[in-house]
C-alpha cells in the first residue's frame, strides 16, 4: 500500500525521525514557492507529499543520495536488482552479516544502492548507523518477511523527475537558495535530556554548534526574503534558539531513545522564519 486513507505517499525507506506521521502539521505551514529545498531529506516524506514545481533535496549521507539518484534515473532496473535480495534465503542472521560485509566492501554504486535497501528493511529498526571507520554497523532485525516497497519506489521515481539531489552539508545548500525558494529543515533533533543512555548510544555530530548555525542561517535568509521552516523538539534550548520565529507547539508520540520499544510522547515544535 503506498497511500494511506488520506492519500499520502509513503517513503520507501524506514528512517529515524521520518515525518510521514506529522505531515498534517507540517504541510499547512509551507508557503507557496517555485522550489522546495530540503537540506535534511532523509526518507523524503515532506517532498513526496508537497506540491512544488521543483525540488532541491540534500542529505549529508552519500549512500542515501546515491540510492536516490539511481532510483531517479532507472527505477525499474533498480527494483529488479534490489528485489533479488528480498528472498527468504537472505533473511537469516548469517546472510545478513555477510551482505552487510559485502555492502561495506563494495565500491560499486549500483550494488551499494541495492544492498542499502536490503539493510534498511532487514536491519534493526531500519536504523542507519556507521562506525568511526564509516562502516555500516546496524545489527540484524529479525523480521518475519520484510516488505519490498516496489510501488513506493516507483512513486518516488515519478516525483523525482522534478528533483536535483545534492550531498553536502546543509549550509552549502541553504546559502545558495534564491528568492522564491522555500526551505524545510528537519535536522537531527536536539536531545530531550542528556542521560547517559542517550549520549552513549545516540552519538551524533549534530550538536549545539550545528543547531545554532542552522538557526543563524534561517535568520539571515529571512533578510533575503526566503522562508525557512524548522522541525525540532520543544525544549528550553530550541525556544531560545528560535525566539525570533513564529512557533507551533504540539505533542507527538515518537521514539525518543535509540530503543524503538521506548515510545513516549514528546513535545515538538515547528519554527517558521518567514521571509
Ligand atoms: C530527522 S532526519 C530527516 C527525516 C526526514 N524529514 C524524513 O521524513 O525522513 C535528519 C537527516 O539529516 C541528515 N543530516 C545530518 N547531519 C547533516 C548535515 N550536517 N547536513 C545535511 N544533512 C544532515 C541525516 O543524514 C538525516 O537523514
């Protein structure tokens, strides 16, 4: 099923922090424009369900952008290749670790893109995590029969005809925005609390400095007539960070630790720096 009862298009990747379940909150806040820029595209839930003539979709993860450019240019070929790994013989712990190793050793963009989807659907909670050497290190997920999202890939490819994919740091993409562009930012969220668990298992390079860099950029772009919308947790820090923006607050049930069983309500916000 690629669409739910409200006719939303589902991303074909599982993605931590994916915005599919928050589209009703986000889409009404996006103003019209000639181009939507997403500096942190992830699985692309907002892109897939918004209506702009053009898109610039960026993410710092090269495997993700490699996959998207391949799906964009040859979706049917990609589906055939990626589907070959969705066979029960590959859904064992032994095969998972063998294919994970093959992915980590591979330099071939096509092979990497096919295995990336396999790892996304067979790995633990659809996590995407690399060690310090840049090797994918998510453990086996133990799913009965992982779903192969053929329809979702085709829907993505259809919509991707209007897209330029980029793999850079968010700042590089945002500073090139021109008047008439709208920017939707979904950065890694600031932590709700700094418990030992969080810092130990969810290390991220996206710290206070990056959050501040993003807010400063949004303020600067506003002076150039460009609107930036940012999603984040609702904390004292983010309220201060976005104090010059108009803010919508709400509660959302999401995974807040790296343990997917630990769902709880978290306060989120959407900040709008109107240009
Ligand atoms: C919360 S996820 C985005 C989820 C997305 N909105 C969705 O619906 O799936 C954050 C994304 O930011 C990307 N990211 C992290 N640091 C970044 C940076 N410095 N520049 C650009 N992207 C970055 C991550 O790779 C990740 O895909």
